[in-house]
C-alpha cells in the first residue's frame, strides 16, 4: 500500500506526468529534458528525484551527464496507476509540443548534429589573441559559401544581404518598406554589389518565381509576419528542390513592450509551433536549436530553425 500511495502522490503533479511520458519512450539526459520542456535544470532535477524515490524512474551517470529512463514496469496496483498517469499525460496541453521536441532531440542525437556554437561563443572573448575577432571569423566563414542564390526575406536595410552578396551568386533582399528598399538598393550600387537586388514585397507572398532560389533566410523577420505559417509556405514555394530555409527568431517570451518598442506582431515562437508550421509547409530534416541568450533583461533567447525542400 505504501508504494501505491507514493506513486499516487508523485503522479499528482502535471510536470512529473510530462517527464514520465517523455521517459516512457527513450532514455534522456537532464539537458535533453531541459531542451524539450524549456524548464530549468533545478526544477527538472527536483521532479526526477521524487520520481526516483517512488521507483518509477532510474538514473545513471555518464561522465558529467546524468541520464534517466522509466524503471522496469512495476506489477500490481502501481502498474495500473502508471498506465493511468501516461493516459493523463497525453491530455496535457503541453503534450503535443513535448512530442515534437522529443522527436527533434532524438533525431539530432541520432544524426550526431549537436550544435556547440554557444560553447565556442562563451570562450571567444575569455582570452585575448592577436588578430582574433568575430570580423575575421566572419570573413573565413563567408569563404565557405558555395555560389548559391539567396532570398533574404524581411531584409531591412540589408546588412546580412550585403555580406552574403560578397560570396553568393545572387542575393534578393525583400522588404515591405519602399524607403528601406530604396536605401538598400542605393547602398548596394554604391558598394558595387551588382548581384544584390532589393525588391519591394510582402514576406508572406515574396516577389520571386517558384523554385528560383537555393536558400531562404528569415533573420528576425518572422515575428513581424501577420501569418507566419503562410510565410513558411511561401518560402517553400520559392525554393528549388534541395534548397534550405534558415530562420533566426526569438523564443516565445513575455516581454509585451516588444510590440510597441519594435513593432513585433508575435512575442517570439514556441519550438513546437515552428516545427509544426515547417512540417505543414512541406519541409523535411527540420532542426530547431537555441543558439543565443541575452544576459540582460528581458533575456531574449534566439532560435535557429532549419529545414530542407527535398522534392
């Protein structure tokens, strides 16, 4: 009876139900659980500790990382409680997003495509090195670009477009402000960038032919779109087979002043929503990763989302 009561107490919390449902399919590390749920490490560890006390979850260490999985299915009353708990977890509002993010994490693990950019960035300015700068690194990375055709949607004044045009075959910068488009075009002409073209248009229906570019970039532009899902569908339309989309945008936040200060329509995006919209648009090999977090309030976090048009 004591074991059954412990299980009932442990499973009375919605957060623990979420964790239990995630561990029912795969062994996951604390970091992976953080990535999926967007909860803090201490909060997750506390809930895992309670689940371990009941014998529902077991853990192991591998170097500095801790991994957890569902324990060998118990028998008797506790087994029935566990079945009901997993059914209840499927009814939680976070369940769909958790399932999407779990698939993303497992796929990333299987493809060994872990992104270490944050770790590199964290070390970059720690020790001085002569000639060691982001500007130099940027030029090095630009040399890697193949001669592709790029659509920079919501390009603004075209800073990113200008950089890309120095190496890409052609860059088309799209913005809905006639003044900004005129400014960008004038600057591109002044800098002798004949392969950089500015076009006036809506990112939800960009003025480009179907299957005309190899890469679509939406850099901090999607949160200005009236209909983000439609924007991603339009991006898919203008990509050639084998082409990719790259999105830099904010993780969903609660800083409402962004709507008045910066004219944002959307206060960032949940990873699950981005994944759903990309998938619905037709993209495959979707990856979404948190790549930056501001140290100062309101601590905006930046997501990098990528996908491929395979056909």
